[in-house]
């Protein structure tokens, strides 16, 4: 007996020591990584005195001063134009040779021969009038061959053709005068758009329709809330927390603000949903990371002063964690696939049969639930967004959005905007909604197949996995792409509208299918394990892997740096295979992380992710995601001054966007998303049951947002 106690004590001591050793190794490994990378992060990528010889990429006249000082007699000329300048090659100029050499590193540097300029028309008038005709003619430079996209198409703005005819030559001379004086260079300057205090967009029928729809929604919410209160027969708030026996009454109270509030903050009574409650916290944190990435993109797409600091990040391994953070979207795809699989298996277990028609019904059900809130935000962008602010950059952010949304709204509402007119996007980050919707359909097909043909489960999943690796590998190989999605600063200036890799490898669903299928497979396996053994595997090796996932994930992001530093020969078979394996490694990391949280590998982390506040925040993530672009436009394009890029300034904007997005998201969720979901439940659930079709996931499969 005593020997057994001693033996158990020794075993317990060994387990404790192994845990401590594992954690020590993890922290030592992470510390060595950080120390090594920080050591290189300070490396200077170019001599700053040489860098400052080149023209500034972003430079704008003072907008408010321009408008205020315009003569009353020339009030129509109180115009401010934003233009793009491309410097004309001049091999005799040492400065041009510096610009050419530096700009040729297109993966890590801006094109310093491509400039953004803001011109006060009145100032340019005065300057050109002070020049004699011969000098002015000599300063004018016509368009020459430009081998890269340099300007947004004119039809994205209003009245650009007339402005180019009136002011094009004037601005060309004005800019070349400055280039000659400061740098002894010249260039071709083309107006992108012009703006001014008198150039407001007139109100039209669509603008009025938005007000009418908003008023109707408000009336519905007020009426439904009053009716819900009027029918209350119970004391306190219990009336709002439970479904009423009369279906007609439940339909009439679907828009009740109080009832939907309790839907938002309520806790699920289902044990499976309670076990997976931590997904809401993961949704919230990943959404925050998405906003970080989008804010980084918009710093470059709008304007900022210290471009050298942004370029220097491309020489830092630590900087590549942010630069390549767009891969975080794969975590969303995996979570979505996992939850789809869990809810499908749960629902299928209660049914006698599953038919192929279930796919169409479930996809339609999901469309009805997601689209109204989405359409409302699209309508907001197409109508009242441009009227909220003005300034030198505002048309680039709001006017373009308005025109693209009015032109391409149907691609969004059909969830094909990641394939159709993706270079003229409305609500650009909504490519993820389309991609997830398409992957949802593919996931359903696979799950119905493994349900109907249970003997071939391994074969179906195996073929799906091979296809998920083969398709992106072929796309990378035949298009001569790199082994990772390369985020270049030049592509960010146009928010990837002209980037070939963005359109062919980043946003299509067929190149993002790997992690989604990984989530489907993992959810399928988890459901089978959970129904037989709820304890899980708690071996020391698996725990060690679980603690290693974060440093390995960071290292994976840093590994992408090799494709920025070197131009490998392409097409290459190893690069083609590296791309899907590197991308889908997140499915493995995600599976390990989820497994460890589910089986409580770390009590502190489990308690944090199960904190009750994350439940409503996670449920609001879908509406916060479709709302956050609205605030990105306002915070970045509404500025008057050229910003200074720093991590403090960026994260200040990140926090502002997150808070504002959740406020608007809560309003949209409580007045549209939750009421529509309730109406579906009360009006369509019986029809679904009659056909024995699987009921689609509700709150736990809300679409979770990605990166651009």
C-alpha cells in the first residue's frame, strides 16, 4: 500500500516536471525567436539622406485654405483636384536612377516614380499666369507609355472628363514647375477627381428610399415592442425570455427590441452550444485582428507622411506578422466549416433521412437570414455615405463607394462579388461573405454525401482534401505566382483592385477551400468522439503541441518573408506545392487550438474565452463586420491632413473602428438580423420539418469576418 502511494507520488512529480519542462521549452523557443527577429528589425533598408532626395509620395495643398481664399468673382473655381503623377524617365539624372533602382523592388517598396498630389486650382492659376507662354509650354508633358496601373478609372467618379478638359493642362504645368524647381525632373500628371464645397451630390430617389426604409424599420420595431409589452402576462422580464404558445403572436413580436435584446444576451440551454461557447470569443478577437489589417491597408490607400517607416517593416521579420496577417482569414473558414459540420451532424441524428434537396433548402434559408442586414448596409453606402463629410480624399473613399454600389449591388446580393466585377467592389471586404457562402454550399454537399454514403466517408474526405491542395497549386503554378499572397505597398494604394494575385488566388472560393474542408472534417470527427468519449486525449505530447501553436503560427507568418526578399524562378513545382501547404497549415494549428480549449488544456485560457461578455460580442460579429467598412471610410478618408503612420496612431484608429462598428452592428442586429431570424423560425421551421431537411445553423454559424 505504501509502495503504491510512493509510486503515485513519483509519477505525479514526473508529470509536473514534464509540464514545467514543456512550458519552459516553449517560452525559451519563443524568446529566442523574438530576440533573433528583433535583432534584425532595426536594420536600415536605405540611407535616409538618399531616401529624402526622392519626391514625397503623398503631398497635398491645404484644402480649407484653398476654399477660403478663392476669390468671390471666381467662386466656381473654388475647386480642389487630386491627381496622380508619373515621373518621366531620365537616365541622365542621378536622382532618377536612384528612384528607378529603389522602385524596382516592387515587393518591399513603393513606386517612387508614382506620386499622389492635391492641387488648389486657384494657386495653380496664379502660378501659370506668372509664367510666360513659352515657359508654360515647355513645362507641359504629354502622356507617355506607363507600364503599371497608376490611376482609378474616371467612371468611378462624377464629372471627371469635364474637369480634365478644364484643368488637366493647368495642373500638369503646375506640378512640373514644382518638380523642376525641387528635383530637376518632370512627369505626366492626370486628374483623378476634383472636389469642392459646391460639388455636393444631389439627393435622388434612392437616397429618399433609404430614409423611408429606415423609418419603416423603426416603426416596425416600435410597434412590435409595444405589442410585446401589451401581451405580457408574466411578471418581470420572463415574458420576453420565452417563446409564446401562439405562433401568430410570436410573429408579431419578432421585431420587439426587448425580446431581441434577451436573444442577444441569453445563454444557450443546449449542452453542445454551451461547450462551444468559446467560439464567440474567438470570433471577437479574430474580428479585431481583421480590423488591424484593414487599418494598415487604408493608411496606404489614403495617405501618410513617413512612407520610409512602412517600407522598413518589410525588412523586419516581426513586421511580416502584420504584413502577412491576411492569412488569419483561414481561421474563420475553418471555424465556419467546423460549426457547419457540428450542427449538421446534430440535426441529422434527429432525422430519418437526408436528401439532396436539403442543400437547396438550407442554402436558401441561410440567404434569407443573412441578406436583409447586409442589403441595408449596402444601401447606406450607396446613398448617404458621400453626404456625411467632405475634403480632399473624401471622394476617393465615399464617391467611389457610392458609384460602385449603385453599379454592382447585385453581385453582392447574389454572393458572387468575389468573381464578378471584383475590380469595382462595393463594400470590398464583403468578398469574404461571398466566399463563405459558396464554401458553405460545398460543405453541405460533402456532408450530405458522407451521410448518404457512409461506407465511403474516408474516400470522400480524402478526395476533397487532395482537390483542396491541388487547385490552388495549379493556379499558382500556371500564373507564375509566389508561394504566399504577396502584400505589396503599390497594390495597397489601390486596395488591391489591380492586383492579379488578389483576384486569382486570394478571394476566389476554389483557392480557399482547404481550411474550410479541414474544419468540416474536424467537426465531423469531434462529433463522433464527443458522442462516445467526452474526456479527450490529455497526453503531454498533445499539450506540448497546443502550447507550440502560437509561436509556430507566428513563425509561419515570418517565413513568408523569403518571398519578399528573393525572386525565385517560376513556374516552380515546389512553390506551387508550398502555397497550399503553407496556407492550410492554419487548419492544423486551428484544430490543435480548438482541441486544447475544448478539453481544457489551460484553465485560465478556458475561463477567459468563456467570459460571458464574449457571448453577445460574438453574436454581433457578423453585423459589426458588415458595418466596419463604413467607419473605415469615415476615419481614413475624412481627414484633412496627411497622417503619420505609427503603431500608436494605427491602433487608436483600430479601437475607434471596433467600438463604432459594434455600436452600429448592435443596432442592425437588433432591428434586422435577429427579427428576420425569428421570423424564419416561426414561419418556415414546420415546412422544413415536413421535408425532413436539416435546419441550418443559427447563432453559432454567423458569418465571421476576414482581411482584404
